C-alpha cells in the first residue's frame, strides 16, 4: 500500500515508517519539523519506496495531493510534551484541532482509512484506573493550560468519529500511553530520556512533584507492532483503542531504576510542579491503560519489560 504519515519525522512516526518499508509498503512522510527531526529519517532517504516533504498539515493543496495518493493515513502530527503544551497553548490547540480537521476533510473525499493518534492525556484526572476506552473523561478547569492538550485531542476524537458516523470515513483512534525508545527527545518533558541523560551525565535526576505519580511505559517497537496489526483489521474501524502496557511504576521508583541500570551515582532531586511548569499545575496521579480491547482485536501484548526498555534507551544515548 501507499501510506502517508503526518509527523513522520517524529519519534513514533519514524519508527512506523521503518516498519512499513520493511513490510513492503511505499511511505510518504509530511512533517514541518516543529517537534520532529530530519535526523530521525536520514537513514531512510535512500530507500526507493520512501518519500518525504518538509511542510505543514495546514498546507491544504499539498495535503489534498498526498492524501489522494495514499491508501492509508497515519495522522501523528501534533503538538506534544507537557513542557510545550504549557508554554505554547495557542500553538497546541491550533495544531491539534485544525491539523486533524484538514486531514479528515481531504480523506473523506475518497474514504481513505485514517489513524488518529490520540493520547492517554484525554482521561484527565480520572481515578478509574486502569483506563477503559468507554470510561468518562475528567478534565481540569479551562484556566489550567495543562488541560488544553487533553481537550484538543478529545476534540480530534469527536471529529474523527463524527466523520465515521456522518460521512462513512473509516477511522481508527489510538490512545498512546507513554511510548519510549530510541530517537525520543526529552526536550519537551518526556521523562525517561530526561532521566537517562541526567544519569549518564552525572547530573541530579529531577523528579517533578513528590514522585508518587505513576506511569506505564511501552517500547516504540511494541506500539508500532500494534499499529501494523490494526491497519489490516476491519473490526478496528470506528473504534477508540488504548495502546500501552499495564506494568505500572511511580516516577520516584523510575528514577531509582534508571540510576541503577545506567550505573550512575546521580542524586535524585525533587522539584515542585509550580517551579517545573507553572503555578497551579495539575498532574495525572496514575496513567495505566486497560489493553484488553487491542488484545481481543489483534492479539496485542507488549513484549518488552521496563528494565529492557530503560537499558535500550541508555544504550541509544551512549551510542549518540
């Protein structure tokens, strides 16, 4: 198939492009490099079935052309990372909502299958863990910029499902939970690459808040494997699907695990949220998915445990 990946020079997008090429597909990447990096796809440039364009999903004529040529669209282009979201809320909302609107509108003309990349953030402050796709979303006040990302991605989901209902556009919505692996930057607040970089440099490992908040980390190869299976599963169309792992760990324990596995002697330093982000910042206390739906649809089970994930990230930093 011919497949378009918006945000294809990003962390997940570049790994997905690799896997699709290995599976024999022709891949087109569109990325404005606002959070992606050309180095992520540099090794793919010589591949006969790989094509890339540095431009924005806001370029309607270009998007129309690329979508028209593709059989499937993976819409991964988005504003990502808590740090960026807090610092640039206007950019976050406009990029996520308008970008998705453009993709869906052009895909609907010829009923092209569209994957919408959503996020565990949409569950907000819910305490109904593990998070199920049918559960209520509990977002914070609009005066807290931190929730702009969650709200914008929830709106993306509503818009995609509306296109499926009203215009019969086949869509699959995937909610990613803390995906980790090589090429992920800590620049926008991603925790494991930040911890690993700090540990290897002998700097203090900075834990925001009291460190009791917990997360569940999935390696990017497991995430991509799920996407490759979902793209050929008709029962996934019109569905919202969690992709992640249920192996939960507190951020404080994660810092200690990174320090041990990297052989570091770095101290662990706790920084209040108000100092790390902004006054009144609110965080999700737990973020763990129920993955029974993706398991039932395509037999997905994450293969890499947290220790192996950390070791691979450490190795990638040491080679860089």
